[in-house]
């Protein structure tokens, strides 16, 4: 999971997130666990407990650009 801070912005270069990170985000948004549309999709799995969520990278980068 490559993350860099460039010019004060968080860059999520590869869009790979651990199950632990996804569950933490889900819980902070009132969910029990990460959504199944991420964790149950074999195409998103890049390793044991690691998932690619490119939509999240696009959203974070768009929000960073607006700020």
C-alpha cells in the first residue's frame, strides 16, 4: 500500500487497502465491516487481505485538488 504526502496532500498511488483499513473506515461511517462489494469481489483482491479500490483514490485526489 503505497502512500505519499506530496505538497501537503495524501497521494494514494496504487489504491490498495488492507481489510483492517477498510473495516476502520467502515466503522467510522457507522458500518460493522467493509462493504461486500469490495471484499467479496475477486477482481478487487490483490493479495491476502488486500483490495484495490481505485474509486477511492480518484475521490481522495479530487477532494485534494479542490482544497
